[in-house]
C-alpha cells in the first residue's frame, strides 16, 4: 500500500475496500474480532454487556442484530482493525 493511501482506501486481500464490508457477514465480523481481541478486549473497547456477561457468538449476534447502534460500533471496530492489519500497523 502506498504512503499516500488513507485508511478509508484500505483494501482486503481480494481488492475490495474494507470500509464497504462487501460480502462480510455479521457473524464473520464477530468471530474475527473475538479471535483478535477476545471477550475481555471487546468489552474493554466497546463496553457492551453482550461481550461482558456470559459472552458467546450466538448471544452477541442476537443482540447486534436487533441493536443498530451496537452493530455500527462493532462494524467500525472491525474496519479499523482490518485496515490496521492490512497496512501493517498494530491495533491496541
């Protein structure tokens, strides 16, 4: 990726813009973030009970599917994390 690229222009391994979430399901987003941060890390970053109290992929998906603001926050974290990963910058 060139030095002039912005995070909004970051592309995945298929050449698609990460921010567009093309073909990325909510389940795959939650699984990716769980694998990357774990439940404690997700709770620390997003402060949602679905990541703090008896967390599971199934319960998180149920909550996120019916709560638009929460889904938006999860998608934004996914975009930031994937963009940093593609650009070779560590996310903390």
